[in-house]
C-alpha cells in the first residue's frame, strides 16, 4: 500500500478533556477494500447468463458496488475510529461523535476521500493519593438484650391470638363486624363486608373507623361516620364523606401471656432462646450493614476532598440528568427532601450538579484504584447476582436470564455496583479505620435523606 493510501488522523482541537480530530481515509484505500471484497464474493455470485463463480468483477461492481461500498465505509469509520484512538493513546470517557465532512455519494462512487470529524472527551489523567494516609471513623453499635426483647414483643404482638370476651371493646381488641358503607345514601363498590375482623388501633381502616368501635358490645349496631382521605387510592372515594351501618357480632381480647417455647415452636423455632438468637443475629446484621454504609460515606467524603481533577462534561451531564429526573419524580410524588423546600430551581440544579460531579469524580477514582490494584469481579459473582434478582420474580426466572444473555449492557449494570463494593472493601482494608461505639439511634440517624442527596 502506498503512503498516500494510509489513513490520516490530525488533532485539530484540544481543550481540557475535549479532543477533536480530522480523519481522512483516501479513496484509493476504499477502492482497494472494494476490490478485495469483490474478489472474496465472486466465487459465490450467481447471475443469469454467467457460469457459477465466473461473473466478471466489473459486472459485480456495477450491480453491487454501491451497496458494498456503503458497508465498507461503515466498517472503515468504526475501524478508523478505533485505530485512530489507539494511535494517539486516547481513552474515551464517552461515546465518540462523528461528523461526516465529505459527500457520501462521491465517496461511494470512488471520486472522493472519506473525511469525517471525530470528537470525544478523554479520561482525565490523575494519580490517587496514598490510601494509607486516609483515616476515618466507623460507627458501631452493640446489640442489647432490650433490643432483642423489643423485637420479640413486636413479633408476639403481630402474631398473638384473640379470644372472645364479655363487655365493651377497648383499644387493642378485635371486633368482628358486618358493615355496609354509603355515600350520599347510596352503597358503593367495596364498601360492604361480613365477618370482618377489625383490630382497634391497628390503623388498617380509614381514619376514624376503628376508634368509633371503642365501647361497642356484641349485638350492638352503630353508624360510623368517616371521611375518606384526599389521597385515597380509589379516586371515586377520595375526599368523600361516608357512613357505615355496622353490626357488632363478636368482641375479642388479645390472649394474655408472655412468649414461651410453645409459642416459638409455632413460629418454626426449636425454642424461645433459638428465636431470640435469630433475632439477635438479624439485628447484628442490620447494624453491620449500616456501619459499613456510614464508613463508606465517610470514606467517600475523604476521597472526594483529597482529589481535584478535570471531569468529562458529558459524563457529568448524563449523571446530573439521571439525578434530576429522580428529583422531579420525588417532587411530583410529594417526597421532596425537606431541605429543598422553598429553593429556586436554579439553586436546586446547582446543588444537584455538584452531587453529580462528586459521583463522577468518585466513580473515576474508584475505577482507577481498582485498575491499579487488579480488583476484578468474576463471571460467577455476576451470575450469582443475576440469580438473586431473578428469584425475586417467581415463574419468570428463565425470561430474566435470557434478557441478560441478550443484553450485555444489563450485565454491565449488574457488574458495576459489584465492582464498586469490591474496591471499597479493598480500600477499607488499607486505610486507618477507627471504630467508634454509638447507640443504635445514632447509628441510624441522618439516614432519611433521599438517595439523590447521599452522593
């Protein structure tokens, strides 16, 4: 191949992380590729009037040249982009954008060189700080007997039985009733039931319903007057005043008695002590997870403060757009962070753009640390994570596995958080971590902020 036929790549612009290149692929090189393609397919071409495999190259060029050249151009653009980036040792931070500069019809006809502009943002070049210089505090909370007993009593309350009693219903009692609801005198769908058990104080019914059953006795009839909440799921009932004609059939009191071995056995445990041990283990696991989450956040704060380097604008913009969509969804659903109330949209966007920049900075930093220290996520670990997700949809496991097999991007979305956690584990082993005993309330404090604000 002559020198004139070699692809040419010239850097035209370099600003921060932005790189713009002019790429020229000579027409002679494209024609050479077309000739090679024609020679490759000639033995397989079948046309009327010619013996199999004997169709002249000129005739193949006339019949199929334009479509073959289109394929060659597409392939050449992809290969030229990859080879050009390798030549200048550029690592794209996002998908490169291409802008064709030559007349495609002239290029297909072999009358013009293929010329296009290649623009991209490259990955920033930086070096992580010495991780051994970082120190954080990790809050830890012991599990007390009182916490175990509290959860035990909660379970006991939720699983306690009831027994018939004489006398009036009190808070905590179960009342078996028949009822018929009316709005403006007319019965409505879903407003009637027979032998319905209502536990007074459980808040399972609309506000005001359960409270009006206090003092009722078996055989009583009452008209309960209530208002459906404005945000009631059934739009035809939301905000409406209703009356429920109610007949009290039975009043039942909670069975007395502390949890014992027999009760624990009914729940599937060998004894009350084994149930308590299981509860303690569960609480310890909750504490460990929260402790690690707090340590991870403290680590991210230190890493973010210790690094400053240029960020790929497109990467930041993509992260910001994702965060902002969630913020708008939370706002629409009435879940906006209280600290955001009353702020202008410009102020909010400024705050969340800073969060997006932090996330991108930390993502690039963790990727660099992982790469330098050869942290890897195995295919088996990814497969296990996919299996966990699939088990959440009984009966659809096979379809979920097939979806991942067909879509490498879905697999990448599973691998990414696994990789981040492995890098975090690696870093936590290297840095100076001092355990700080705290109470359970302190351990879980300040954990109500929306995910978008946790950065």
